[in-house]
C-alpha cells in the first residue's frame, strides 16, 4: 500500500494563502448546532472555521438555542435553522460554500432531518452525532458523495463500519490505513480516522498518514472539544474552495502543530487562537 506521510514538506501550503477580495470570495461556512446546553461543540467548530480563513461563518441554531448562542459569539453570525426544511431553504443561498454538522447535534428527529438535508450540499464535514445517525441509516449512508468528509474517532468508526473497525485494530503494519482506505471506497467520500496516528483516505484509494507520536506527540489533544475544532478547520478550508483530501490533510497538520505550540494545559478553546502563530511560522 502506498501511504504518503503528512509533513510541512509534503503539503501544498500555498493553498492556505489568501488573495484579494471580499469575505464571500473566501467562502461562507455554515455550522449546525444542537439544542440548548449542546451548542458548545458547534461553537468551537465555527471558531476554527473562522480562524483558518473562511470569509464568513454562520451558526445554524434551533430557535430554543438562539439566545444561548447569541450571548457567546461576535464575529460568527447566527441563523435560525429549526429543521431539515429550513436547512434545505437556507442552502439555496449560493454564498454558503461548506457545511459542518455533528458536534453536539444530538441524534433525534431534528438531527436526522438535518443530516438528510445536509447531504444535498456539495461540500460538508460530518462528525460525532452525524456519524452515529449515518451508522443507523443505510439510506443516508448511500447518499454520501465525494464532497463529504467523515471524521470519526475509533468508537464512531466502529458504529459506522464494525467490520472495518476490527480490521483497523489488527496488530500488523498498515491495518488502520487499510481499514480507512476501504471505508473511503465504500462510502465514496474522504474518511479521516482520528488518533495519535491519523489516517486520511480518499475514495479513489489515496491514503495519507499523520503521526503525532514520539518527539511529535500531542497528548494534550486528548481534551473535550479538540475534535470539534478539527472539524471546523476542515470546514473552513472546504469553504475556501480547497479539495476535501487537501483540506483534511492541512487541517490535521495545523491542528497538531497548534497543540505542540501550546503544550501542557491545552484546552480546545486554545487551538483556534494558536493558529495565527503556526501560520506565521510556516510563512503563510
């Protein structure tokens, strides 16, 4: 199996540079939240999308969570999204260029409707609860497409593809890479399987690996909300027009680099705020 390692030297860092133009020239990311008391994860993702360069970011909230979210945001915008029908209508706005859902979304009727509507978007990230919904609904899984990125951790991957999760756990070289590659081919989209060894695969078979181990270890990323920020980074890059595999690879590298920049004591809220330092160090 041909596996490319993700490093600063193998990435096309020029994709991160922004040219002239107004905010919508740099994409508009929409991040969907869950209900009251469950909006924090989506707010982390939205902050990540904004910091990585999306020109505009909107949080789509159910009416009951509108006040909660409004008191917590400034540059991020807010839009009521009550159900799947409301999301379908909102996605008619051609300025919305990428969508993120799953963090804190829940797995009830509204969440299932939102996943169904979201799959009509050309570029999207599905994480957390959205992956659980996909695992429970074959018809929705069949609607995944090449513009989608799935970002499961090991437990979510086991719900989504139990047979491939077993393969990933085999004690032999490249087992995780093989499992991720097969998942991407099965679902027809980019799959990013998180962990100290993060593996990213595209549906045509290309596999990338990022190892945050030994001298590059980032144990501080084992903190609530870190994965939500990663989803936001990917969404922001998708919104800017970067291809799904490149967006996933760049986001993974920058996510780990931000964690190393901070070191012990890291919490998820720190990650987007560290990104400007990391980008300057990379010459962006």
